[in-house]
C-alpha cells in the first residue's frame, strides 16, 4: 500500500512538473509572438517565418503575415523563402565533405582544380580555396546578378565561372577582406566538377536530404508552387511596399545565394549542426564530422569591429551576454534572412522574411531579442 502511495505521489509530481513546463513554454512563445509582431508592424513586413531550436531540440516554429501583399494566404513553417547568402553555408559544407573524402584540399590553389580559370592578373595563381571560403581571395564582387534575365541552362554555372569574368583582382590574395559572391560560385563549380554532377543535385543528395531538409532545393523548379512566397521591395518613388517584378533566381549564382527553403527545414539544419557539435565521441554520422565543423567555426580573420570574426563561410561573434555564437545573414531582391547558432546553449534561431527592406530587425534584433528571452528563462 505504501509503495502505491509513493508511486502515485511521484506520478502526480511528474504531471504537475510537465504542466508547469508547458505553461512556461506557452508564455514564452506568446512573448516571442509579441516580439515578432512588434517588428513586423514597425517595418511593414508582409510575411515572416521563424524556427527555433532550444536545448538541442525543436522548440518553436511559426509563420506570420501573408505570402503576398495581395493575398490573405498565411505564411507557415513550410512556406518557401529565398535564403540569399545563407546558401553559402551549404556550399561550404559541400566543399568540406569533399575535403573529408580526400578529393579536395582547401590549402591548394584554385588553379590546381580549375586550370582554365585565368586572368590578366597573374596573382590569380596564388588564390587558395581557403581564401575563396573566407572572402580574402581578391575576386571582385558583382552588382548585377541578372535576376531579370536568368540563365537556367544545364551548364549555366560553368559558363559564368569559365572563362573568368574578371581581368584583375581587388587585392593580393590573403592581404585583405572583401565580400565576394562570385568566389562562392567558383566553389560551387569546383563541387560540380569534382563530384561529376550538377551543383544543385549534389547539394540535395549529399547535404540537404541527409540533414532532413526535404522541402528545400537550390533548384527553384523543384519547389512546390503552392509553397512559394512572393518577394517584396520598397518602391523608390512612393516609398511604399510593393511586389518585386523579378524573383531572385539564376543558376549562374546558385552556390552564392539561391537556396530555396523554409523555417521547418532550416530548423533541421540547426539541429544537424548542434548534433555534430555535441558529438564528442565521433559516433554521430552527420553531413560533416565534428572536427570539420570546428574547423569551419575557427576564426581566420578579425574584422574591424570588436568581437566579430570571419571563419570559413560562417561569421563568429564573441558576446558577454550570449557567449560565442555563429551566424550568417542574407539579402537579395525581395528577401532577407538570418540564421544564428548559440552552440554552447543548444540554441538556434532562423528568421525568413519576404521583404528586402527591414534590415537590422531581421539580421540582428529579432534573433538576439528572442535569444535573450530564452536564455533568461531557462
């Protein structure tokens, strides 16, 4: 009889504890909704989707607003967004997979893998894959991605990379930092050439699908039209939000910025990164090994901003409040986004927006305000 009473008491405590935890989570999630709605109202965001992982588990994902200024169809966690430069994390992961397989060495020269990549500037021979990964190659950036006249042919990426579109480098490789989108297009073509399959196919088969990102693709044609959101911009004359006349997609620039994805899938990606990071016994079979991830998260350069560092594709921030965290942001015509990981806290936050104009609220304010809320309420 006494054992039954004890068992009943323990069961009651467990139920009460779970109920308390659920109530606490609901209150926190209501506060997250308040944060999101405040910034959406302040910056006229049409649609936004978030994904949060906490304690190394899926915690909260939700859509806000609508997929289109002219429709009432709501955004949800499977709504597709253009992920812009967050794409670079996946291109870098593909490169590092091939490094793990012994097919690439990031300390080798670019021309070792692409002998046909030539410029009038002889310094091109000194560029390494590492310098492409951390924006120190000297490869100039571009302003026009031909979103309005895309080349989506089978060999689009090769035709952009070879022959080189540039005659001179911006600086001697390794001596400066200059953000370069074409550098990642070059890396993507190296993936394509080394793996002997299209960049888009390789990414889906070897990176996205193994990480559970089955609703995502670097090929826009593979995205369910019913899930697509619409890009929004600010009209230069009226200063009002309007629908963009172009969608940012061109296979010439798939590696640097055309991943199409959703908050559901990017939550899977953050969990994959955290699982790899926490794999101290090397028993988790992730998309890359732990030592590789740590290599990608190791700073290669200090930025002229306290506590900000450039790694291999990732950016690192040292913060007294949040500890070390790793992130990437993105913006293209009609879209903006951010992905932020706090590995030592088991926390990750992704923000996807179908507008290119909010700026810091998407890149910094929303993720850090949510992080503060969740770290203060453990």
